[in-house]
C-alpha cells in the first residue's frame, strides 16, 4: 500500500490539528463575545447560527468524502478506500446528529414559539433525518457481511445508490413542505439578512468545523489502520506458536 | 445486443415460468398486501378519511408489500446454486433487466389487487382513474428498480437476511413515496387532477430513470466476484 506512508505523516497531521484547534478556539470566542444586533424573539439565540449551520456544511462535506471514496473503492478495490468511506460516514453522522439537535431545540423556542411544536416537517430537517437513516442502514449492512472484501463492495454500492436519490429528495421536499429556513420561498436569502459581524464569525466557523471533521476523520482512519495491523500481527504470532 | 436481449428474455421467461409453477412470490405479495389493508381498514373503522390519508395508507402498504415480497428474486438463485451458471453465460446487465421486469410484472399484479381492495375497504372515490393508473405505473418502475438492486445486494453478500431489505429500501425511496402520495391524492380529488400532478409525475419518471441507470451501472460490482 503506497498510501499508508502518506497517512502516517504525523508531522503534517499535527500541524494541521494545531491550526484547527487555534482557529476553532478563536471562532468560539468570537461567537460568544462579539456583539450582535438584538432582534425580538431571536435575541442571543441568533448565535446558534455559528454552530448549527456549519454542522450542515460539515455533514455535506462528509457525505461527499464518503461517496468519493466509495467510488474509488469500486474502481481500485484498495481496502484503505473502504476504511475512508466508512470513517467519513461515521464522523458525518456525529455532525448530523449535532446539527439536528441544535436545530430542533432552537426552532422550538423561536420559529414555533407558542405552538409547542418540536417538529414541523421543515424540508431541511427532514432531509437530514433521511441522510442519517441512510447512514444507519449503511452501517447495518456493513455489520451483516463477514467477508471484508465483499463488505466493502456492497457498502460502496449502497452508498453510491443512496447518493443518486439525494437530488430528488432536495427537489421533492421543498415542494411539499413549508420552510422557514433562509433562502426558501418567502424568506430572504441568508446573506441579505445577516449582519456583517455575524458573517465575520460565520464563515470562519464553517471552515473551522470542516477542519474539525478532517482531524477526527483522519484520526479514525489511522486508528482503524493500526487496529488492522495489530490483528494481522496477532494472527501471525498465533500461527508461529502453533 | 442480440445475445443481450436473448439473455434478458430467457431470465424473464424462466422466472415467470417458475413463478407460475410454485406461485410463491405472487401469493405472498398479494396476501401480505390484502392482510395489511384489512388490518388497516379494521383499525380505522367506518370513519371517513381525507384523500391525503387514503393515498398515504395505500402507498405505505405497497411499499411494505414490495419490501417483503420482492426480496426473493436473487436468493432463490443462490439457494438453487444456479448463480454461477448465470454469471458465466449472461451479461450482468441482462440478468438485472430480466429480474427487474419480473419484479415489475409482480408489482403490477399487486397494484391491481391492492387498489381494488383499497377502493372497497376504505370506500375511496377515484376522480381521475387514468392519473391513478399512471402514478401507480411510474411508481412501480422506481420501486422495482430499487428493490431489484438492493435484493441482489443482500442475496449476494448477506446471505439473504430478511429484515435487511426494508431497512435499506425505505430511506432511499422517500422521494418516490412523497411524489407518489401527492399524485395519488390529486387523482382522488375531483377539484385537482392532471394539471396539479404534472410535476409529481415528472419527478416519478425522473426518479425511476435515475434509479435504474444507477442500478445498471452498480450491478456489475455486486454480481461478479
């Protein structure tokens, strides 16, 4: 495996990790300390923008990374591609759940204030729920197959098949459900209503959380590789004993 | 091309013949749908339902019946040990297309019976029968396309674990379900009809086409070892 050496380039990893840590710390400080315009009902909850929205960007980035490596796995059959697709999906689920949680709680006390609704079939929320269900099914499928080579192929096929149906979902959902998200019909696009100060924090936050995804994802890939190597070593040691 | 067509037709003919002999899949499919509809009708009772709820119930039953009944297409080949023969003699695309057509025919039979029972039990008035028929037809294309690929995937890799197919199928089919329910609702209401359902029909057509195209491309990877 030519790529293994590159993955274990610890120096580059550490540099990028430190950069992400510093960057995200600044973002969090900015998110809580900078003054923002106070709007009725929203008040300080508007700061949720810095955390909730980047989660979606990160989930989409994770989905793209996962689908890309699934495609490459089908082309090359290199086990590292399967590992990468799996770990990207796993970290993606984590960000998706966080985004869903921050969104639901926030919407309950702003958009649906006075209605006691937790869930109102917002297209974007529904889209994420389905994306998470697909990844859930992806891991159930993985756990059902024993042979690693077959498991990788089957999982990659399912992952890509799910990606094909996604654009339809993006088209169908908004037609049937009303959205309060910015950019939907009837509400102005995100950039029109956002104060410049908020943009100053928001865009770096997107970059920071995608960076956090990258750190967690590469970390998990290396862990999985090491686990594999330990298993192989144990197997050879057992053979040598017997 | 000629050998492809011959292979495709041979698969279709063989499966239909076997099906007519044993009548396992079709009977299971129909009885499952009928059973589910009866359960639902009894649970609802004589309360009148809105068109949206009626459409939703119909498509829920169709989706569950397909997930339960159509999983056998490739498992039977594994069980009989004929899979190697098919791998050697036929192009993967021909196998997929043949099985797809079998599943599509089964789904059409299911649609006719289920819609009939549904109209009687839930006292549905169909205002636009042509629109309902076209919706069911287009919906069945997408449903058959997705089910055929995913059942092949489960049969080849996971030894045909039964409950896995619905788990894989449902999240992928949400776009189909939403547009099909919407189009069916339009077909039931006198005030709506073809004009309001045009976009949904277009989505169903596109979804069917995309699913089958993707399935043909991906089928090679699960069919050949």
